[in-house]
């Protein structure tokens, strides 16, 4: 699953998306650095409205209607391999694909009883977008919601977790964003794992384990491991 990411340089992340789309994007009011975003947080997302990209505030986690007979909790992720045909997600995959600007994302490696957080970024911490799908606002006034697509792990992720988010680098962003169905071959190309050589990872402080924690300490170096735990994760 992908349930935490960082948008600690939001202006740079939105600017990267704007360059990829060759469009001006207005930042939403109140945009600020966030180091530990998680499910139910309201974050900036880029959608298509009237044929033009726009930034809008969305809550992380789709909330399927009662017709799907699912628990009423938000769904933060959708498996790319199944989403295009799933009754819950297929309309969003076909007609409501969005970009979630990001500077990095977290995943945890299990080591005995410990959960060791790792921060994944692109080289030189280049901003990117997570591949999202979204649903319109609810009648009760809640904001629109989104889910992040996930895919199988690349070689860098595999020792840590069996899934990873679909990461869209600059050249893939305009191909994903849209309101018309993608050809199957294009969908498969866009949702495959980012090659391992295009990703970087480093252990970070367990401070980030608590969802309520925020700020630069989330990116601090990892604490020394207890002697009984392995020193590597490969």
C-alpha cells in the first residue's frame, strides 16, 4: 500500500507538473510544506476541467457508495492491475484520472517487531506525480476524493514491500491526466513500476511513523538499529 507521502516543496512540485503539461497552474490558497501526508488529508491534485488542467483540493481516500457493499472507510489505493475493470474504480480510471504532486513517498520494512521507515525519491529529489483517480464532491459538502494507483515492486522496492505507487515522471504526466479512456496498451505502459535506476531510497527517522508528526524531523536520518536487527535491507 501507499499511505504516506511528502510534499515538503509544494511550489517546486506544482511547477514540475505545470512544466510537464505546458500550462500555468494556480496554487491553492493555504498551500504549505507537508512532510507526512496520509489518508483523509486534503491535498492539491491536478485534474482536467473544461478541457484545461486545474489544481483543486482533494481528500485522500475514495468513499465508494452503498451500492458496492464495502466498509464505509476511505480507500487510499487501487491496484492498477484490477482498477480498470473493477466496478468500484473503472469509471474513475476511464474518465477521472488526476495527478498528485509529490516530492517523495514512504514505505516501511518489517524487521522483527520493528517497522523501519524509508523515504523514496527521484534522483536529485526531482518532483514527480502519483497516478491518481478521483470522485466528485459528495452531496454532504465533503471535498472530492482520490485514490493512488499501485503496482508491483521494482528491484529497489522489492526487499521492502510487495507494492509501490505508480510514479509518473515528467514525460508520463500529460499522458495520464485526462477524461477519456486510455488504450489498454497505454494504460499498461503508464502503470508499470518505475525502473529501479530512476528511484532512490534512504532510511529515515521513526519519528515519521506517527501520522500526526510533521516537519523536517520526518526526514531526519534513521536511528541506529538494535544489534539484533540486520543492518541492510537488500
